[in-house]
C-alpha cells in the first residue's frame, strides 16, 4: 500500500530552462534535486531507444512533500502528448496550484504571452462552502497548469501569489475502475466522490455545455500531499495511452512510495493490472537506492510504485 500520498508527478520537457523559468522562477517552487539519470536504467524503465539520455530537476512547494519532476530527454520526440487532443481524452490532464489572486495571475501571464483554456471562471462548488475562481494556462509543451482561488478570507502566511501545489486531474472512462485501482490496489484513501452540477465547470475544462461530470478525490487522509482528482464525463474521449510515454512531451507519470512492493506486485497480477516494466533497481538523488515497477492504470496513465 502507498505509504503517503503522491510522491511526484513527472513531466517530459523539450527545454529544461524554459520550464524552470515558469515553475522555479515564476511559480517559485524550490529546486531540491538536479541530476543526470543513468542511461541504462531509464532505457529499461521506460522502454526508450538505446542511447537516450536524460537530466531531471525536481521541485517542491513549502507546504507539500510532493515533487514536480521535470525531465529533459535527449533526444526527445518533439511531439507533445496533448497536441490535437480534447481536454476530456483519457489520461493526465493538468497540475493545479492554489493562488491568492486568479485575476492578477491571468493579467500577468497574458502579458508574458501565455494562452488559456478560458478566462477566469467563478463558480460555487457543491463540495465546499465558498466560491472559487479558476483558470487553466497552457504552459510549455502543451502542459495544462490550472490555477484556482478560494473566494474567502484566508491567511496564507508570508507566501507570494502561488500558495501551494494542490492537486492533479485526470480523465477516465470508468470512475468505478479508477476508484478500485487507486483505493484498493495502490492504497490511497477515497477523500470524496460526487456528481458536479451540470454547466458548473464546462468552461473551465472546455467541455460541451451540459456535460455530466462525476469526480473522485484521493490522498492519504493523514497527510498534506498532492491530491489526485479523477473525473468521468458523459461524453466519450480517446485514450492517450499510445502517446503518453517519454520521450513524447508533457505530463506522463505519477509515482507513489509503497511499503511492500513484492506484495503489491502479487496483487497486481491477481487483479490483471499490467506491469509495464520492473521490478528493477534505480538510483535517485533524493531517495537513494530504490526498487520500482511501472504499472498502467485503468485509463492508461503510467504509474510508478517504488520502495527504498
């Protein structure tokens, strides 16, 4: 079972300095690791062509232990995972940050030449007692970066506009299967499950008006790690499983530390969960020596499970 919430999200990037200019310099995440990945390990782990190399930079926010890992593969494919797709196509959709002021964020990022899914949208969720305002930016390599503001008085201490790295969202064609996978196999807690009122967030996630949206949230209830959001819509999408792999560019993997990898592997075999690679020994600047496998979730998301 997972020992905490999400350990890290991994993004394949075309240019590390361009992505660091956003996540490190603008969003003000702190760099906590910068390393060259061992070629034989990454080629085996992700089924990459012989000769592929990679540099990885890990960043974090003060309020979460979850890491954002930027990996520049050499060579990369030049193709972005979200190129020419619908927002509701199945796979990882976005990373999300809580900010103090969405309107200021919109103005400032517009001035930097970024484009958006929509202008800021204010709405009243049926799962919290206050309004929120939300905005999704299209970042480098077509990575969707969501921003939301709680429309209430709240003391965030001395932080700047970006308060915390809050959650990540993915679309699934079967929410019940996603719940079974993340709760019963990976071992996360199901924090909440609901149907969102029609038309409430259609503009935010760029879906046709009146689309029905069901959502489930996962985490370790005793921790403040990044929340996992899985969403199923009444409209059908396409699987991104064939393109959501490095060295294509974009959000491609989420990782969890587990307490007993061998036992979890047996569970995966019994449950028919595809193990794409491993088990194999890896070396990580932050975790040291680790043993890992790569799974494929029911909606095709690449999942790393590891112990150290």
